[in-house]
């Protein structure tokens, strides 16, 4: 289990994550992510409200834990 003792380097994890998301998008042919399906089901006002709340929550949590590393 020593393989999990260190982080995967960013130059390996980033492309692998990108390939995973692209593969899932190709396989299921549906929008992915928290905001992926908002465009087809809601109005622009609802989408912008949701995005604003997500950004505000992220900022509040960053301030609460002491900012960015």
C-alpha cells in the first residue's frame, strides 16, 4: 500500500482526469458536472443564480479554512 503514500504528479493526474471526463462524455453522450445540465432545463436567471451561489459558497469556505494553500 505504499503506492498511495504519495500524491500522483499533476502532469499525470491532469491528463488522466481529462481523458476520463472526455471518455464518459463520449460514452453516455450527456452533459457532465454540476452545471452541465442546467442549460437545457432552466432559464438563464436560474442558471446564473446557481453559479453565483456556487462561487459564493466556494469563497466563504476558502475564507473559513484560511484561504488558498
